[in-house]
C-alpha cells in the first residue's frame, strides 16, 4: 500500500510506532525582523549540525525543516530524548556571544504514538499532539507525553518532572505531561544503614542480545528472567531486579558502567540466536571490578524445549554462575509457563498505568489487568497485581466501599496462591492488604516473611515490610528495610513509589531532612500521589520549616480539598501508635484543618 499524489506518483508507506519530536524557535518572528541575515545563518548552522551529526548519531530522521522549526521522527524514545537534549546544547553554542535578547532558544515537544510514515512526511493525530505538547514548553525546555515518559528511565535518560494534567489546544481532555532535563551523571545514592540484613555480592542478569525480531527479543528477556528468578532463591547472593536490568539493557553500556549504575559486582550477559528450530545460547559471567570473564557456557537446545523445566538448560546456567562465584550448589525449581509476549506487554502496561495514580489511567489499568486475567487463566501474576489495584484504590481515597475492595484483593491473592503457592508477589500483596486496609499487622508481617522466605530478593516485600515497621513506629527498622528495597531495585520503574514509602519511613525515624529529600524526589516523578504530599508537609513542619510546610499544605488541599487531620487519623493504618499523633500535630501546624 502507498500514498499517491495528484500526479499519480506513489510512495511506500508504513504504519509504525514512532517518537515524534517537534522543535520550535521562541520568538522567531521578532528575531527574524530584527536580524534576518544573522538569524538565518545561525538557524542554518544549527540545522546542518543536527542533520549531519546529531540525527545520524541517535537514529533520527529530519522529516521537515520550516525555517524556524523542525519535525523529527525516531524509532525509539530514549535516543529521541537524547537528541532533543543535544539540540538544546547545539542551539546554545550557536548563540554564544549574543545578548540575552538575541539568543536563539528552543521549545521542544515529544510524543510516542502510532503514525503513518512515508519518505516525505509523517501523518496522524500523534504528530498533532506532539506539536500541542511543544507549545506547553517554556524557552529552552523539553516537554513530553506520558507515553514517551513511560519509555524512559528517570535519572538514566534524564531528570523527569511531572507537570500534571495539562490542557492543550483543540483537546477537551487534559494530557499528562512531563518536562525533561539533563540527566545527573552521578545521582545521589542513599547509603544503606547496615549490611546485616543481607550479606553477599550483587549480580545483574541482563536480557540476552538477539539478532532481531520480537519473538527472539522476548525469549532473550524471558530466559534472563528465568535465570534471575532461580538465582534469587539463594540467600548467598543479591539479585538486581529485572525491572532495573531491563532499564539499562538497551543503552549499550559496558559491564563496568552497568555495575556502577546498578550497584552490582557481577554481570551475566550473553546472546540468543535461533536457526531451524535450534537455539544457541551463549552466556558469560563478568567481574565488574576486574573486568575478567569468570565463566562462560554455550548451550544449543531445541527452541521448543528452552523453557522446559525438565530440560535443565536454565539450571545449567545457574549452576555455572553459582560455582563461579562461591562453588555452591543451587536448587532448581519448576516455573509456571510464561504468558505470551503479548500478554506480558499487557501486564507491563497495566502495572505502569496503575501506578500513575491519575484517575483515567488508574481505571484503565484495572480493565487491562482483568482482560489479561481472562486470557491467562490460572497464571498468578495478573491476580496479584489486581489485588494491589484494590489496595491503591482505597489508599487514594477513590473507593466507594473499602471493605469490598479489601475482600476483592484477598480473593485475588488467595486464587493466585492456589495457582502457585510459591508466588512471592501474591504473599507480598496479601500483606499489603492486611497492613494498609485491614490493619492486621501480625498477619501482614507473616505474609511478608513468607514472601521473603520464597524470594529473599523481593524488593517490593522489603519495601512494604518497611512500611509495616513505620506503622508500628519502629523507625530505624523501617528505614533499614526500605533502603534495602532501594538497593535491590535501584532503577525501578516505580521509583516514585519506593521513594514515597522510604520518605514515610524516614519521617517515622525522625530523619526529617531525609524525608523531605525523598518525598520531593518522589513528587518530581509523580505529583498525584497524595500520601507523599502528606509526608512532605509533615516532615517540613517537624523540621521547623514552617513556611515551606504551609506552602505544601496548600498544594495538598488544592489536590484533596476535603482532607482534614481527623480524616488522616481515621484512615492511617498506624493510628494506634505514636507516630500518627506526631504527624497529625505536624499537619495541623502546617495549616491542615482539624
């Protein structure tokens, strides 16, 4: 199929998912009128560097240049945003030596969408939305959609700031937008209070490289996940979350950089290829510090038997890793069959949208997870995440019947554990229900203990057990557990949630400045999470920063107009402990109504 001009010429066209970037010069009309020749010369210099260096470097295409703007397209979002940041640096160099009023400044917008592409142009509503998002940007600012943001890793690809729901021209519903700034080259890492909770080196199991194709790409990632899952059953090593390893996998980093980013001593990497029904799996274990390859293995199983628990392929890789690190034997476990790649994608989308905590996305997440549940039958993961959805529904204050949500959540976790008694996520979420909704702390603690018995490297179980300590006013234990969770998944896509709960733990421990830092870092990524606003307001008040506390209280009331101190005391799971009284006094001092 192709597009045809009036003259009858036809070009090939492609429907594809692309990141669309729109670039515009601020006040170009004024600058052109004042210094036309100079403006044109600088703009042409900028376009030439973009066309000859920047776009080839980041895999982008110059669709059109309009004299004071550009339309660009990229196959992937991270390089698109890297090119946008580089464009801001290039335009700054083109303005060196000019006064403030003569500077060329860009506003840039980006959106990830399905568009129609041919050799002359890109077409579709996604292109129009990218232009509308660009109009929201301030001079020298980059603004992106939620779809583009979900394809990035905060701090790795750039510093992400949530702008909230924004209204754009010709659209009746608001669009969730984020601004992007230069990534910090050395983001602050909060030190662990103690290493007593877990002793052992950390390993990052990277998705296996492949020769191309969605099927092989998915199998390479799935095989790495299987290996990581079995490794995580050992208490002798610490396994970095697959969510974090996936985040750096496409960045082309060397082992030493991966180790620095993820805090890992060892990195497992490799390749996966398939020819005529036979897979070739090459794996190697590297020591990040020395740079040496400690162990390597080549397997050539039938592709259909790659995930057969009786075949021993995953076990052979795991045994080689453990022998290379500490010469210890490991227990091999049967794993439930993985869902299809399409189902896996749906699950990631449902979990991501659930944690945006924006009303429309949150509701959509439930529909996605319920649809996935219908397709996946007895697989436990969709049920476990649906259980968490019901808890978040209560916590955000959206539930019309919290008791009903609690029953639904417990029903989902029970069915998940019926399908797989070893599903540590189901045990973790059951603990979440019992602690945060039912306030049954003893049974919640038993659930977290069971989850960590099944998987000592379950970052979410560590995080939520930290909050259980916080509810009980056990501040140091709360901080210790939350920091351990952060260490297990340092680049987690749900980092705002990890930071939010860690802020509450610090607040309980009396570490008010630390709580402020963590809460603000969380809100930078997601300003819709109301409990983080409450924690920040209380921490500022308790730190004696009264004016800032009152400002935060005003924003909290603007987002939740009916919120009161008595409502907080009624809702908080830890209301029987002293921490709730201290927070209530702090909220009242900040100006929250009684």
